C-alpha cells in the first residue's frame, strides 16, 4: 500500500512538472531517434527501426517525427501526451494497434509524454528513410488466406498473423523488403519455398528485417498464442 502511494505521488509530481513548467516545454526539441527512450536498433538504406520503451511514470523530451512512420504498439497504457504548443491530454494506447503517421503530407509531429501505465509503454516505430515515390501508384497488398490486412497505403502495408498453439498457416507469399515484429513471447517454426526450415523464440517487440520477398509456412510450436506483424515496404 505504501509503495503504491509513493508511486502515485511520484506520477502526480511528474504531471505537475509538465503542467507547471511551460518554459521548459520550449527549451529543447530533438529528432525522434535522438530522444533517449527512442532507441534505434537497425538502420539501413530503407529504414531506421526505433524501439520505444518508457517505464511507468517517466517522461520523454519533446521529440519530432519528421519522416513517414509506421508503428505497432506492444503494450496497453495511458499516455499523458502533449503536442508542442497545445494542452496535454490522456491518450489510450492499445497493444497490437498498427498505425502510420504521414509526415510528408501532414508535416512534422512534435510531442512529449508521460507514461501513466499500468506498466511500461513499448512500441516499435519504423522511420521510412527513402522519400516517397511520386510516380506510378503502388499496388494494394494482395489478400492472404487467414491473414488480416491491418494497414495499406502508398508507402507501406502490414499483415497481422495470429496463430493458436499448434496452428499453422501458409504457404504465405509476402513481398519485400519488409519487417516482421512479434508483439509477445512464443515460439514458431517456418518452412520456406526453397526447402529450408528455421525455428525462432519470440519476445515482445522482437523484429527482423528482410530485404526480399518470402514464401513461408508458419507453425506455432509453443504453448501460447502468437501474433506477428509483417510490414511490407513500398
């Protein structure tokens, strides 16, 4: 009980800092990949993959999202979000949500937040480093049996794959390049079109970049349900 009271008081104090220090709000704005809780885990010609992890009660710096930015939320929390120049407000974040911020069309998005919990906030963000191709329209993602299309636009698409323990799906033909993100723990095996096989232990926010298309059959060999997000870059 005492520990919970202390935690609540600490969070209230942090919120008070946000509300009572408007001068600090203007002091510093950093690029998203330079914000201390936004950690780049992979950079190549296509993407910068950022692992975002904010412990409960902690606050980010103001940071600027200036690139097109697909993302997937790994945990469910409430963020006390403040867009630069606006009043802060609560925003509910739901695990598994797949989104996209269109910076090319909307301009840079600058904000900061406190994680109100419960628990840590975790997300994987993908900064698209290549500029948008304004030439021919990009084709829509093809439907795959048993798979949800969760995002599809001119820049990126995303499939959501859910597997109960022991279940299999495929063969799935998924265009490349792309990024697979696991939203939780589990274990899978895969069989590929070339006859090769692999097994993987999964963890929350684990990701893997692939530079080419794949054809794979995926089996959940663990004891808990598995959810994967397959981002396809266009």
